[in-house]
C-alpha cells in the first residue's frame, strides 16, 4: 500500500470511528439539559431555550409553529421556543424514548391522564411554584385540576372536550329518534338499545346499515369500555376510598349490555376489528346510524366532506353520502347517572436528569402558558370546536366565526356540565397499576368478549381475579 | 539486550508492514460493534438486575428474572412465538426452494427479473405492507379475503379480531411475502452445484426426482441449514407484524415475545423486566441454534 493511500485510509477510518463515538456520546441530555445549563448560570434575565414536542393538535396547528416561535420570542426577548413537530402515531414513542433516556423536551403535548405514567419516574416537572398567580387565575378551575397529580402541577391544559357518540341526523329521524330530546335529557341503555335496533337496515341476510358502530381496534382499543364505564357508576378506576372500582357488579351489567348490542345485530359481529378510520368511513358511507367515539370536531369533518360531494371533488371519501353530524350522549347503564367522559389534553412539563433551576422552570411555565392561553389556544380551540378554557383565549376568540351548529354547541356544553371530575388524589403508583391491568387484562379480554370468545361473566371474573392479585382483596370494590 | 532488540524489531515490523493499517481499519467495525451491539447487550444485562429509572436505578437482584419465569403471559407469548416459527419457517424454506428450482432453468435475464420481483417486498416498507394486509383482512363482507372465501360460500371472517383466525392471518401474511432473500441464496447455491453431477446422473438414467434427492438436496444442505437457523432466529424476534396487525390480540392470541418486551419497556416503563425478558429470549434462541447445528450440521462442511 502506498504511503499516501495508507494515510488517507487511516484518516478516513479514524474519522468514521470518531464520528460514531461522538454521535453516541454527545447530546444525550437533549435540549432540556442545554436549556437547563443556560438557565443555571444565574444573573438576570438570561437567554434560555425551551423545547417542545408537539403533534398536529388541530388542522393548522403545525403550520403555525414558526409564527408561534416568533411571537413567543417577541413577548420574551431573552427566550427561544424551539418546537419539534411529531405525528400522533410517533408522539408517545418519541416522548417515551426521550424520557427514559433522561432527556425529554421541556414541554410535550399529551392527555392529562398520561401524567400519572411519568410521575413515578420523576421526569415530569412540577411548575406549581413557577406558575404566576395570574397564569393560574386565567384557567377554568375544572380543566386545570386535570393537570395536577397529588399536589404537583405538571403543565397547563389546552382544551377540555367530551368523548361521546354522534349520529347522522337523517338516519336518526328516519328511525323516529327525537335526537334533540336525547341531547338534553340523555337516554338509558334500554332506550338506546331499542333506538339502535331501529337504525338497522337489512337486505336479505346482509346488513346494509348498523345502528351503532364504535371503534375498538388499534389505538382506540381502550376507548369503548373506558367511555361507557363512566356511565355505569364508575367515573374513575378508583372510588373515593381509592378502591379499584371495576370489580363492582355494575361492571358485569355493563359487559352484559355490550354483548347484547352485538347479539341484537345492532352492532357488527366484527366490532373487535373496527378501528377509528374504518368506523368513520362507515359513518360517512351510510353504513351506521350512530358512531363512537364522537367528538365535536367531527361535525366539521362531516361538513367538509359534504362540501366535497357538492363540488364533485375526487378527494371526498369514496362512496360517501352527505351526512349531518349530531352530538349525542352515551347512554347510562345499570340505573346509574350519566357521566360524560371529559378529556383534558395539555402541555405537560418535563425535566431532564439535571435538576432544573428555578429560572428555567419559570421559563418553561411561561412557554406552556403561552401555548395554552390567548391567541394560540383560541385558534386551536376554534379549529377543534372546543370551548375556550382560559379568560385570555375567550377574549381572543371574540369575533372568531364558528361553524358549529347551535344544537351541538348546547349539547357539548350540557355534557361538559356532567363531566367526571379530575382525580388528582389517585396516587401515581395506583394509577400505573391500573393502566397495566387495563392493557394486560381488560383490553385483551374485551377483544375476546366482542369476538364472542368469552362471556361477560367469564370476563368479569378474569378482571376481578387480576384486580385482587394486583390490589389485594381489600383494595377492590366488593359489592 | 537481545530481548530489547527483538522488541524494537517487532515494533518496527508492525509499523513498517500493513498490520497497523489493518488494525486501524478493523477499528471502525470494532467501534461500531462495541457501540451498537456489545454496549447495549452489556447494558441490558446490567439493567436486568435493576429497577431502572432515568434518575437513578436500584439493584433488585434476580427479581426481574423471577418475575419473568412466573409470568403466565411470558410463557403464553413464548408458546405463540414457537407456534408462529413452526408454521412459518419450514413453509418459507419450501416455498423459497420451490421458486428457486422453477427459476433455475430460465435464461439469465429471466432469472434476474424474477429474483428482483421476489426481492421487491424486502425493499418495501413493512408498515406500508401491513397497511395493504390490513385492507386484505378487512373483517366486513367487502374485505378482499372475505370476498374470496365468499366465492366458496363461507361467511365473512373476523380475520384479525378472532383468536381462531388471528394467528393464521399473521402466518398467511408471512407465507405470502418476503422470500426474496432466501430465493436469491438458494439460486446462488443451485448455480454452485457442479454440472458433472447432473451429467453423471443423466448417464445413469436418473429421473428429476432422483436428481433432486441424491444431488440437489445434499448439496444444498449447508444453505438450508443457514436459512433455517437465520429463519428461526428472525422468527423468534418477530415484532412488527403482530404490533401493526393485531397489537397482540385478541386475548393475547398473537402476543409474541418481541411485542411483550416492547410493551413491558415502553408501555409500563419496566425496563429491568424487559431486559430480563430479552436476555431469556436470547438464551432460548442460542439454545435453538445450538440444537439445529448439533443435529443438522453434523455432516455439513463450510
């Protein structure tokens, strides 16, 4: 080998090796540590960078990132907000990887129920002392409580919305359902069961339209039971005495009712394989009268598809028909009061391996508040058809045009008034155990129940046994 | 003095010859191996004895291993993985071998075209392929596979949502995709068989099947063993199909060990437990590979 070639090849080998080592060795504290370091130097209003991992919360949310970053720096000249976009599919995995590597972003958008998952790791950042009284006072008390776990405040809420069900107005009227009355007064399971029976349309042995289709596969696997159970006297996984609630007899009644709707032929027997996309497609193509879960923003999706049909736009959903989305409450089960499944998503604050300084904490709180209030929140809420939950965003929303129907708006407000209250008293350790029980036992058994491979009684016994194994006989409700 | 002179001479030789340069080049692969294979394995081994937390882990001894061995779900997922392996690997080998035999007599350009076509799924994204398969397995009557079975008067099946058909659906997916690599390896091995064997067999009046039995199969034994061992290893590590197609359901009927490890680590944040599960899986794979070499590799020469 010639001397020159040897030298070049060796240099190349060393550069590659050094590259590998440095790529792995550097930056493992992520933006959080970098920001923390900047903040830890003390002395005055120093420059600081706050990182945020944000999914496409609403239609134009991610398109506005540059503008949001610029406006934040305009408001706080010494601070930089650095937003990393993520898809909904990647969001959890990306965040979990960063959290477990000890270098999460300062802020991540997620459901408030996920906070309990991160508290035992010590990686979420309590901003109770960093948030100013003005910030706290801006939020409605109800949604803000969802961001608490124990005494700690772990971010600010972006919106509070209801996960209910939704019907197609022409089909509801065709089936003789007084949907306006239902929106205001709700319905019991028996009333609902009869209504969805009327919604079924058959041609010979083939069902052309189901009365009710709820997504139960994929990412929605927890939704069905999670939403229904709140209306069966179990608004949370634990009762007020912190006993696991899903061992109650009402749970068995609910499971029985779930199976009855399939056996009636009102729901497809293949329900366990229907995912979110499929059931929305079934709604838009007229294959179901009522769909779940339903959110207020679906009215907008339905309207947009109608517009495409009118314009003969090829991007309209294939074989879709014009639909008129009506917000409906989930029926109540076992004679229990209806409790709406309220969801609070928000900007959760995280910390890295290094202890964050008080100054950096305050800066993160400022960034979280900036995203959760004022103009940013007003725009996001408007796109999602969800009511503002801060005074500042209500003010910013004045004059913004809403295309939500007055009936649906009133129905959502009514549902929010019956929403399950936040439960910050549930210890994170109990919450984590309940999540594991739900993932490992309840969801798989529910899939089997929907597929007709187990009975409600057997599933109830399986869940009860697993719950007693997890929480002890004294830690579960025995009625 | 003599030893000193010898040391200087050796050093001189090392610097003068290509040895030092060779070490420098090996260093690249070694560093990559150390960073991305050895380090994670050692880390997993250490973590398997810990209750892992990003802000400080604690030593828990053998608790994680005890938890793995006592977990009925772990053994169920191990059973599912073994079943999946038994149903997929031998069929994959037979299909690959059959296609390779069919391709062999073709002209060179035809061989290349078929090899490229069969290799295409390996190039395509697994996620994209899964989306297509989800479409095929649509549970309603309008689903592609349901329309096909409907021709035979069978009612629509809940392919991925029922325990009776979910594992079969994943196996079918495996049967009908990604044999490209094995086909290419088999074709290369078939081309490596000396034509004098076939000539001698022709002179002796051997039939096609006799040539297959007495020439092709023995000559391909090393290739088959290699594909069997790598196939079993790959099958034991299967994750993507179950994760994307069924999520392990219904009722854990398609939960494979790989998926269970993922869930344990990223859904429950029990990294110590997940590390223990993955090391037990590695041990099982090592034992399986050893058994295969022990019983099938006796008369194989490389």
